[in-house]
């Protein structure tokens, strides 16, 4: 396919039209949703890391010394 192909040119025009037709409201909504997703994933990652740290430090114990008589 070369750039003069009518199907390819139609696809290029369509993608530009779709990008230009997005309203400011839609762009703002998508930005807010992306930001919320990043925040939720960050908080979830921190929570899982903290839970794993607490659970691993609780189970590590030193051996109890035994007396040999």
C-alpha cells in the first residue's frame, strides 16, 4: 500500500476527524478516569506491599536455644 491508496487516505482522514471531534468534556472525563486508575493502582500496590511486609516479618522467628545437660 502506498500513501495514494484511497482506502488508506480515508482511514487517515477518519482518524483526524475522530480526534478533532472529541469534545472538551470527553477529554476531561477520560483524563479524570486515567488519573483515578493510576491513583487506585498506586494505593493498591502500596497496600499489598505493606501487607506482605507485615506478614513476612511476623513469621520470622529466631530458634529457641536449648539447654544441654
